[in-house]
């Protein structure tokens, strides 16, 4: 069983490559002399694929199997990575690359989260999913880390990412191809259709959990993009002078938190841990409003640790509650990742009307909702 999880962990590492679209914004803006509006087309092209592909891929997955969809996602991502290896002379080629990266990451999310349940021992699904998200965070960190190291030590530019990613993807495709897994079939004899996926939203519990994913991803993007802006406006800290410490602090603590979550879940139930993580996040978020440098720094670290396991916990708790609807739930919850495109602009609007620090009221409100959901889950034994 441990051997079977290894190729899936590699797929989660590749999944993290899709998060490299964040660092692409500033890098490509300078490369192609773009306006801000054009530059922000880059993450939009990636996020929009979660809204467009997730449910359809969940339907296909029910017919073709999770391993097939996992391989499809890896191949789509590889196609996107190959394009810039032959040159990025035009901006539209970068957009096409990001589009395929987003599509590949979407497909990997649809298949990767539920197939981890198939390769996990009984009672270890939540733990393994948290560890998988930790591995994904490592892949995400390569976006800002590799270009910085390449520029500092090898006189190479940010496009060095693409040949490195392509080699990793080829290795992962080979590993997943050799995976021999007995996929857990749906306990329901009904075929998976678009109508059956959308019908699940009539279930109050499912709608609540999907909304939680939507708000969580939106809140996470708010934090990753808002913290550097807040540090500069509040303390005059220039992001470019902080290097990896400033831009990667949130993601680094997020990665550490996911690793710790995989260990902690050996001794505490997912539903109880869900409450703990949300409470820690809320307390840490309140520290940002103090404006005290030491408190703010400690708060950023705690926010990363608190946020770290919310996504895998919500996903695994929901699937474990309704295992007969795994493919439909996977499609719906991965679709909800599109919240990362809609919640941050709301934070920006609030910040423009008030202050940068008060803009954090938006992710704080999302966390309050998550706390409500966590309490409801503790009381909910079955659906």
C-alpha cells in the first residue's frame, strides 16, 4: 500500500506546478512589457479551467477510471510545458501554456484527491491527503524558488522552469502508468451525469462543503497576495528586498503545516482537527489588525499553519461521508477552487474603500463561516 501511494504523491508534486502561474505575473509583465490588466490574464487563464473542466472530468472519470484521468492530466500539463521550451516569442504562447497548465492541474485535482483514498489504508485517507497537499506545496514553491536560484547561481532566466518541469512530468507519467490499484467503485448503480452532479447541490450538506472549498481557496489567495502588500503598506518593507523570505513565508508555513497535519491526523479525528485549524487561523488573522510588527510576523506564520490542512480535511470529510458519490463530489469541489478568482477582488475592493489592513475582513469572514461548518461537521455523524 505504501508503494502504491508513491506515484500518487508524485502526481501531487506535479499538481503544484500549476501554482507557478502566480510568480509568472510579475516575470511575464517585465518580459512582454504588459499592462496590469493584461498581466492578470495569466492567473485568470489558469483558474478559469477549474470552473470549466472539473464536473465534466468527474463524469468522464466515472466511466474511464481515476488512473486514466490522472494520466490525462499529466499529459495535458506536459503539453503546456513543452510549448515554451521551443520559445515564448509571443504573449499568447504564454497564455496557452498557462491554460494547459491550469487544465492539467484541474484534471489532476479531480483524479488525485479521490484516488488517494483508493491507495490509502483504512482510516489513513485524511492523513495521506494532508501529506499529499504538503507535497503539492513543494511543487508550488518551485515557482518562485527555481527562477531565483537560477538567476543567482546559473545566470539563467525564469524560463528554466519549463525543461525542469517536463522531466519531472515524464518521470511521473511513467510512475503512474505502472500503478496497479483496485479503484473503489461507486456503491450506487446510477450513472454519473452533469445532472447528477448538480443535483447533489440540493443536498444542504454538500452545498455547505462546496461553499467551504470556494471560500477557503479564495481566502488562501487573499492571504498569499495580500500579505506582501500589507507588509509594504504597514511597515514599508519592499518585497523585492525581502527575496524568498518575504514572498514565500506564507507558502513555506503552509507546506510545513501540511506535513505536520499528516502526522497529527494519526492521533486526532479529521472533524476535530478541522475545528482546531480554523480556530488557529481566526486567532492568527486577528493579529494582523494589531499593526504590531512582532505580532504580525507571528500571525503570518500561524495563518499558514492554520490554513494548511483545511482543503484536504474538507475534501476527505465530505467524500468519507458520501463515498458512493466520490466522482460527483470530486468534480463539484474542484470546481469550487474557482473561488480563488472571485474572492480576492472583493478583498481588493474593501481595501480600496478603507485600508489595506481592513481588507483582511474578507478572508476573516470566510474563516468565520468555516468555523460554523466545522462545528456542524462535528455534530454530523451521517448524511
